[in-house]
C-alpha cells in the first residue's frame, strides 16, 4: 500500500523526514513493529534482525547491555538494519543536562554516528533536546528524539502534568519526532493522542499479544488496542525474541498492528 493512503492525516501532518521514512517502510512491509532487540551479544542481535527483518519497520537497541560491544562489530548490525530498511533507534533514555547529553551521544558507543532515533526524558529541562541534536550535528547527521511522555512500567512517576509539559517541549521542535506512550493502556494512549494531535508520532512499548502483567513491573496491552488508540509503532521485545519461532511471531505482530492501522483509517 502507498504510505500516503495508509497513513492519511499522519502522513500529511508529520513534517519530519524520519517520520516519513518510517511510515514508508511500515507501509511497504505491512508492519508497525519496532523490534526491541534486547540481546546481550552483537551476533545474537544480527541473527535476530536477519530472521525477523522482513516483518519489522524499525529496530530498537540498548547498546549498553551488549557484553561484547565494539564499534567494528556494531557496524555489522548497522549493515543488517540498513539492508532491511530499518531506522535504528537507541533507547538510551538520556536525562542529563543538554551539554552532557551532547557528549553522551559520543563516548565509546558513539550513538550519534549510527542511531537515527533516541529516547530522552524531559526531567532535566527542555534543553536536553538541543543537546542531543548538537550531538548529531557534531558528526553532520540529523536524527529524531522520542520524548518519554508516558511509560509502560507500573509505578512510574510520569503523571498527567509531566506528560503535558513534555508535549509542550516537543511540539513544533524540528528534532522531536514524537513521544513514547504507554502501550499497556489504550486509555492512556488515546489521551496522549488527544493532546499530541496528528502532527507527531506516538511509539508504544508495553505491547504483547498476551496482555497483562509482565516481568518486573512491565505491563502489556494488545497491539490492536494500542494502534486503534493512536499508536504509530508498537515496540515489541520478548513477544518476538523470547519465543521459539521468532519470524512467525514477528509476522503475527506485523499483521495485528497493520490491520489495526487500516481499521483506524490513518
Ligand atoms: P518487552 O520485552 O516487550 O517487555 O520489552 C520492552 C522494551 O521497551 C524494552 O527494551 C524496554 O527498555 C522498552 N521500554 C519499556 O518497556 N517501557 C517504557 O516505558 C519504555 C521503554 Br520508555
């Protein structure tokens, strides 16, 4: 399907080129799945991406949980992601002052040189967005920030006022492509969509075909409910990498998420 047809208002209202790139990939592959590739080695990451790559639209990493990280090995993962046309999303959850965040984009992992998207908390002030953008500018790249407006974990401290401040920071920013919303609660995602409007994306972790409580405070909602409530990307980890047939699971999440987008009508 053509991206503009399937995404409707989101396509016309989201000006960010990275958002368009994601939407095109999602439309072509028939999938709103962002894989949370929470693996401990580069080889396991590459294997996983090769296996499920055709069924996913973006790849989310936690580079600081990888035991055998080296920039050289990591370039193999970047290659695999590029071959599968996946935006690379480092879920770093930056939270420091702007200047430090700029330098944390460098360091041993050099996130600025390979990540297209990173997450950031709003807690330290709005300047964190400029700090991260400056990190990308240092290597002449442009990326997009997803601000954490909600979280999926139980007992988190992101209340409604905090969410509103976060959206106020991100609205109109050329660097903010959207927000993280709580995929375990369709009510919360719908409330977030109401506030965000159509002009920015909402990506949601806390999604699993088996809804309910997950490990260590994680909560899960159904992919269909999250998308119908306004999510544009379902972030799925153990629902895919934790099962026996990972490609089949990825295809199921792709099908459920894309059918919901078509049902939503953009
Ligand atoms: P799971 O295996 O599907 O539960 O993995 C969820 C992933 O999403 C994992 O990488 C988390 O770091 C990430 N996540 C989350 O679960 N909840 C949040 O609020 C945010 C990120 Br932000």
